[in-house]
C-alpha cells in the first residue's frame, strides 16, 4: 500500500508565519486618546463649581446695582412742612378736648350720697308749711275783698234778689244737677288721690335714685380714680351728710364706697370702693409747677347729674381764694378756670390737653344766689388733693 507523503513547513515559512513577540502589531486598534486634566477636574467638582459661580454672579449683580442706583433724596424742612400741611388739609385731626377726654374718661366716676329716707315726714312738714302759708294769705285775700267797690256788692245783692224772686220758676232738674256736680267733684277728688299715690311712689324712687332701700339721695357729684385699687378723690361737700356712698365706674359697674380720709381745709375727701372693675385705670397726675395762665384745660364730670360731660377752657388764674358756701370756709391756692362747671361737677378732674390731672373741681363763683356757672370756676391743685390721700403724686 502506498503511503501518503508527509510534508513539513520550511523554516522560512515558519518564520514568516510565527509572529515576533517583540515586533509591533500593525493590525491592532489604536488605544483611546487620554482625557484632558481640566475636563477631569470639572467632572469631579462640578457641583461646587456651579455654586461658586452662582455666588460670584449674585455679588456682581449687587455691585452693579449699588453703582448704578441714584443717590438717596435728603428731606429738607420745606418737604416736612409741605407734608404736614397736606395732612392737615386732608385729615380731620382730633381736637385737644377729644384727646384729653379719651385719656381721662376711664378714671372718672359718678359719686352718689344717701341718707335715711324720711320722705313722708318731710313731705308732710312741707305740706303743713304750704298750708300755713296759704292760711296766712287768706286774711290778705279777705282784706282785698273788703276793698272792692261797694257797687260790686250792690250788684251781688240785686242778683240775689232776682234769684230769690225766680226761685219757684227754677226747673225741677236743677237740684239733681247740683247733686250730680257734687258727685263728680267727689269722683275727681278720688281720682286725684289715686293719681297722687303713684306720684308719691315716683318721688320715693327719685329720692332713692337706685341706691339703698330706705335711703334717699343727698346729691350727685364726681370723683376720679387715683389708684387702680379703687382709691377715689372727690369733694368733701359731695359726701357731707351722707351715711352711705355709692360710685358708678366708666363701664356702668356700681359699688359701695367708704370715706377713708378728709381734708376740710381743701374741701377734699378720699373714698375706697369695695369692688372695682378688672380693667380699672387710674388717672395720671401732673404737677402744677409749670402750669400757666392761658393753658388749655378740660373739666369732666356730672353737672346736674348729666354725664359724664366735658367742657373745655383755659386757666384763668393761679393762687386764687374762694369762700366755699358748702364748707363755710375760705379755700386758698386755687386754680381759676373758665371751662363750664355746674353743681355735679364738684370733685371731678381738671385735666390738661394730654389728659393729665392738675386739679379737682371744687366750686363756682356767682355773685347771685343762683348756683349756675357764669365763667369762673375753681379747682384744688393736685398736690393738695394727693396729699389728702396720704400720697405724693410725683
């Protein structure tokens, strides 16, 4: 059997076929180009770089605005005057009295005195006095009757004679009419009695004035709270003769009060209320050392029981003297003012434009016997008033 010849490659072909390990491979792909250093740094610190760039941009904007904005306008006195004038022309500002009353109103109280009611006895005594006066007037009336001309008497006699002659001619119904008239008169008297009963009850109610049962009102005055615990200043003559005292605060609350101090030489009394509102405000006191004639003042109180009422005026004088008809004494070192004041204003505050108390209204001057205001009022300086309460206001 014939054998297949085996051939081996020559050394040359082997050399050509076997690659050289040290020779470069021309057919191998080129490696990727290396990434730049800046790009690597950006990718690594991208977020901090963006934050820093934003901050720089913001700073740049601020600096640009600061350089380009206009300089601030400086106000001159002319500009201020123009603005004030514009405000005054276009707005209704509160008056001096309005501001003063608003400041003092929460501290003003109504003071009411009471004593045991003996109204019926007093009314009977008054009625007896009136009857006595009428009885005294009767002789005068009789004398006047005697002085009438005699001709009038003759006329009456003539008329009487005519009536007697015509007596039999009178219709029979006349007698019945007379009786009817008597009955109507008696009915009218009964009606008057029935009407008088409610009037008496009404008088009792008015005398009591909503105070204590069995007591009648002695009058109405004013007071001002100087300590928020219920210490009140008023005039002595407001509570003089009263066995019980009641005060009414600004919110309508009423409470019994007691007199804890008096100073007759200044017609002052100090009250302590037994109960007070939770939001009670005491008045602000101001020294009268710098008070001058012409300064604006306001008096607040209950003139004739009406109020609280306010009246404005000016200080008319200082260090005045006044003879008090109630206290029967001369009061000294008083403030004279022309703000309207009447009975009922006694004990109320006299305040400045800021609502600060400089005095306690104590009296009015009138050369006649009428107790009405004619332009001159007096107030006790607050220094004396505060001393009556045993305290220094300053």
